[in-house]
């Protein structure tokens, strides 16, 4: 980016230089007509609650020694309400991440299986379990989270269905509890503290935790 300077004031910016050469065919020195490369001032911000806003052109600085124009910025503080909305959205994304991770369930023979717990998978598991209980369906081989197959009895199916629904309910309860803390925050610092704990306290049987171990 380039900036045009007139009377020691930046009047406009240019994405590229005009097509122009010196009389002898050499590259033209645009600084002679007040067009300088733009550099950006380094401004430290806390991205959690601050954001940068480009200052108007008349507040940009002209560095005559280095023949550049320095684009300057103002640091704006975001409102508590805006930061809360962002933290709540982050919380929702985290809950969905844990919920979609699946769970590990221990069956009657003490073997462990990995189960999908998304809405469709839970509905399918529950429908099959109810069909088995009512005698409309015979327990057989089931495809698991890792694409393996296992035979599950009626008891195993009940265990899996309960575990899946308890897990998802727990995820929502945790999200609700954290939401109350976020909404009660009165300062940015309180929100930063809460934000640092968003990924803690989720159900231990989540595959995110199992894999981490």
C-alpha cells in the first residue's frame, strides 16, 4: 500500500503505484511527488477485549527520513456485553465439541466400546433398544464409533443408551452452569478467568478425555 502526501498531510491511499518511468527508462522515484510506501505502527492489544481501529488519514505519521508513511491505530475497548457474547459462543462450541466426541462405555463383560452420541445416533440406539425390549428386534452386531463391530445384548444396549443420554444431558448441564457464571461476570477480568476454564469440568467419559489419557 502507498499513501499520497500533500502539505505534510496524507490525502489518500493507493493499492499500487501508477505506471510511470523516468525519462531515462529507470524506475521512477514516487517519493519525489509525495507518494510513499505505507508501514504499520506496532500496537500491542489484548485481543480478548480490545480491538484496533485505523485512524483517519490526517492522523497518519510521515517519516521524511525513511520516506515512508506510518499508518496509525487507536486501541478500542470492547464492551462487557460483546465479550460475554463471544465467551458464550465459545462455550457453546466447546460443548458441541465434547458432545460430538463420543463416549467410551463399559459393557457387562467389562469390554469397552466407543459410541457416537449425536442426535441421530442416540435416536437409532434408543429405537433399537425399545424394539429389543418389546420383542420386535433381536440383539445382533452393532457398528461402533471406530467402525468396528460388536455383539450387544439387551442389557448392553440399555447400558449404552443410558450412558449416551446421561452424557449429553451432563454436557448441557455443564454448559448451563458455566453460562450462569459468565452472565454474572461484572468485569472483563472475571470473564477472562471464566474463559480460561471453559475446557475444564466436562464428563470424564468423553473420548476427548479418554484419548488425552
